C-alpha cells in the first residue's frame, strides 16, 4: 500500500513539473471577462532570457519611441512631406511650342521624371512673352518681373514649385542691352548642387533664352536639411588637421607638400551643398586639395588634388 502511495506522489510531482515547464515556455493564461482563455505573456525559452542588467542596458539604449540607439547623429522626426512637385507635361516640346508659339527646333529637353522629382537639362530659344507686371520701366525691373513670371508659370520645368527655394544670384546687362539672370536652388541654406536656371531677357521683357538643369529632391534631403550639421569652423579644423597630416606624410609628393605649406588657410572658403543621394549634405573646401566632407559626420568623402600648370589651375579628378 505504501508503495502505491509513493508511486502516486511521484506521478503528481512529475505532472506538476511538466506543467511548470510548458507554462514557462508557452506563457501564462487566464480567463477574460467573457470567460474565454487569454494569454498574458510569452516567455523566452530557458537560455534565451535576458538578465536584469541586460534589460536595464537595453532600456537605456533605446529612445522613448523604442528605436534602438546607434552611432548615427540624432536626427529630427522625418519630414512627412517635401514641398509640392508639379507634374511634368506629357510632351515637354509639344507643351512649350504650342503654348509659346515656338518652333520645334527651339526646344531641347533631356528632362525625365524620377520618384524624387524631375531631372535633366532644358534649353529653350525663340521668344517667350510671359504675362508679367513690372513695377517700373527700367530694364532690370522688367527683366526681373518677366523672369519670375516664367518660373511661376512653369514650375515643373524649372524646379520652381517653391519659389522660396529659388535665389537670384547674378544679374547683369550685356552689350545688346539684354538682362541676364542666373538662379540657383537652395534646400534651406544648402545650395542644391548642379541645379540652376539661366534666363536672357530682351529690353521689351521677352525671354529669348532659357536654360536650366533640374536635380531631384528626395524627402530624405529635406530631412537632412532640418538636422544640425557641422559648422564652418569645425570643417576648417578637419581640413587643417588633414593638411598637416599630409605635410608630414612620407607618401606626399614634394610638390604637394610645397603647395600645402604655402597655402594660407585664411583663404579657405567652405561651401555648403545639398545632393540627391546620401549623405545629402556636404561641405566643399578648396585648398591644395578639393575636399568633399560629410556635413553630418565630418568624414572626408573625397579629396582631389588641384594641379597647377603655369597660370592655369584645374582640378584633377580621381
């Protein structure tokens, strides 16, 4: 009889042990208000559990939103929408020739639509007469009003959907009394590298030449432009330190060492550029080298030597 009791107790202990094991693996259960079973939590299998110290470490390495910490710079919340991009005409040449009474040979277009906006070159000749209102009869005012009217009439063809991004950086009168205006596009304070609009306006206000190059502007570019970046002073320090390292390096040629040692760092004019691919924002600095530097991390992305031949200076591309 005692032997039967011992076997019965052993059986109960085994059942209880198995239930604890399966409960630990599969999770705890309880009944909800409707009387149906509801799983409370799923626990990891033995051997995969994190210690309390690990849990606290993970908690501190994650931001409040639950994103795992990394070495990347702290970025602001992603800009949800970029400024509006107007759709390109289905046939650019047909659109311009019919709207402005131009000949087919007057229009040359390589513009293509991309997910981030139009990209490519546009060249228009002939005579375009925008619907503009000048504030005075001066050649400059008439030309400025005519040019801005065209940019507003054709935002998709000139990348001017947001006029706040378009800056007039040059305006002059040529020998034929035509006013020439050059515009660049900026994303925040960053010049969109390669994007431009050049217009030539006749004394009567008609536009006799329009040339443009469009660069796409992905959403990530606007996100980067809203991020805190390295200052000009920090970029100067990076360049000066690199030049000093080059001057002391046995791999640097004597000619380059001479150019580095003779270069006055006060002449550095760092420029800020936005580009349509990572890292989206860069600084460019001309010294004995041409530096391209990641504006967020400070990493030197490219360093091209400037070759001097007599009175000619040109950049040797790698």
